[in-house]
C-alpha cells in the first residue's frame, strides 16, 4: 500500500426534503450568493422554487446566473467572475449536476485571482483559494459535489481541461435522491457510467497490498451495476436512487484511491472527445473504457481476471487468464449496451478523421495514465480500438 493523506471536508446532507435546509446552511457563510444553475430542469421540477424559498427564509439574498450547459463553458465562468466582483458576492450556490458545480468552482477560483482563470486549467497557475461553494445535487455522476476538481471547456479550440486543489471541495452538498426522479434515462445511464469510470480509474493500479480498497471498489461497482437497471425500470424507486447517489459520491471523494496509484488516462482521452464533439462525458467513457482495457490488459492480466471474476461473476478459466479477462470486458460492454449507452465511436457520431489531432492534444500537458503511460501513439490506439 502506498503512503497517503486523506481528508474530505465536504459535509454531506443526505435524504428526503434536505433541499429546504439550503438557506440555513448558507447563512453560516454568507448573506449574498450567486445562484448558479443549468438550462431549466430545476424550474420544471420545482427545485428552483424550493431553493429560493429557503434562501429568502434564511435572509440570504441572491443573484442568478443560469445557462450552464453540459461540458460547461469558459465564457459563462468569466461572466460569473465579473458578476461576483461587481456585486461583492462571497458564496456560490450550485444547483444541478457536475457541469453546474464545476462552473461554480471555476468562478470561485477566478474571483480572487488577478490573472486569467484559464491559467489554472493549463497548469500555468496553481489554485490557492476559492470562494466557498455549496451544492444542491440533482444528478449522481461526476462526484464534483465533494471532489477537488473542476472541468471546463474553452470554446475556442475545443479545449476541455481540468483544474484541482484541495480548497476546491464544496463546503456542503445537499443530496436528496428524490431530486433525481426526473432524470431522463440517458442521463441516468451516463451518470452510472461516469461513477463506474471513477472507480475503475482507481481500481487498475500496480500498487500491491490494497485488498481493502479493491473490495471497496468492487462493491461500489456492483452497487451501480445492480441499481441502474432498477431505476431505469422504476425511476421513482427511492432506495435504488439513494444507493446510486451515495455510491456516486464515494466513487470520487478519494476514499477509494487511498493507498493506490490511480490511472486517469481514459478520463483525459474522453475530455478530447467532449471538447470537440460535445458528447456527454459518461457516454464517451462507455465507449473508451473497454477500448483502454483491451489496449492495456496484458500489463497485468491478473488484475483484469480479478475484475472479471469478482465484479462480473465470470467463472475463472485457469487455463486461459486472457479468456477470463476478456469475458469481464465483454460483460462491461454488454452492461453499457443494456442501459442504453453507446459502445462505439461510430454510435457517438465520431469519425476517425481527427484521431491524430485529439491524441496529440490529449498529451499536450504530458503523457497520460499510470497503469500504462500513454503517449500520443498510445492514445491514438485507444481511439482506434473504440471505433
Ligand atoms: O441543465 P439542466 O436543465 O439542469 O439539465 C441537465 C443537463 O442537461 C440534466 N439534469 C441534471 N439533473 C437533472 C437533469 N434533468 C432532469 N432532472 C434532473 N434531476 O442533465 C444534463 C447533464 O447535466 P451535467 O451537469 O452535465 O451532468 P454530470 O453531473 O454528468 O456532469 C458532467 C460534467 O462533469 C465533469 C464532466 O467532464 C462533465 O463536464 N466531471 C467533473 C468531475 C469533477 N469535477 O470532479 C469529474 C468527472 O470525471 C467529470 O469529468
Ligand atoms: Zn468522470
């Protein structure tokens, strides 16, 4: 097991009706907030009204910035920074999913910084402080409600890049599974795929002596595998929604990576797809993860056999570890297909004419991955296998 430090200070407020507490939660920090949200799902569901009522009840004033889109854009972040400075806002409330939260975090790190916020995303600058951010989560997926990262897309050039720092974890995350009842099936499935990817990025490691976290990873994956079909069949199944929502946070709050060296190549590769083709992150991951697995599994066949046997219940074919490993990957692909996700780039509408460009862009801050370090040629191979 590797040495590690672990601290996740985000306070989780979980369960039915918890969104009504948001005003009280914020009052401990601020009297004037930026209310940041997406394209309207919170108005349709009634959540917007509940949040406004709670803020007003706690004597918290707010200014609104709606319009966050999936793969959140830098231009809106910059507008948010201008508004916060002009209005002397000192707290940002994100009501939505990973895109809204990431946009809120970007605004939060941009306000106190004198340079261009994009410098954090190109590694030209290091994040040292962030305005406090609070979250009302509406989709279990990105894990941004307690993660230390933010992923933003710069429209010019189609660059989707991440920034991270410990100070970027939200102060609190309000998580009511009922708020996820309105998710369209495709978004539910994309969320499941992202949660699984966050676990698998940590699972495939060369670190030894990590049986405890191996088992935590496996049970988190099995929770998603079991409950996703349940909520697709019965969208208002509270318990199944709750299992997914909590697993989604645990998958990316860094607990499962303790003592391990995580990979993250597939996430970096997916960001190139989303940056150029604006595909949903979870859909891109469903296409790319099995391709990455096929590309790297020879590196440690035993780990892929363990994945197949313990997560997917594949019978271990001791005469052919490769066959066992491949069956695990095949079952992963079949699961994605069963929950309605694309499993090839073709299905995502991505042709092969920009593989080289995306592969070069993917390594512009250095080669990616730790299980196997991939250069541009390696990344291109993964794209080719995902065709
Ligand atoms: O904008 P609205 O109208 O709210 O619609 C959203 C959006 O269209 C809709 N939605 C959300 N909750 C809903 C709902 N519709 C009905 N009912 C609800 N309860 O779902 C759509 C997708 O929302 P989005 O926020 O984009 O989803 P997600 O949480 O999957 O976030 C994806 C973003 O997070 C980044 C991804 O790259 C992507 O940009 N990630 C952030 C990470 C982090 N900060 O730690 C880690 C992840 O790996 C990921 O990269
Ligand atoms: Zn992700």
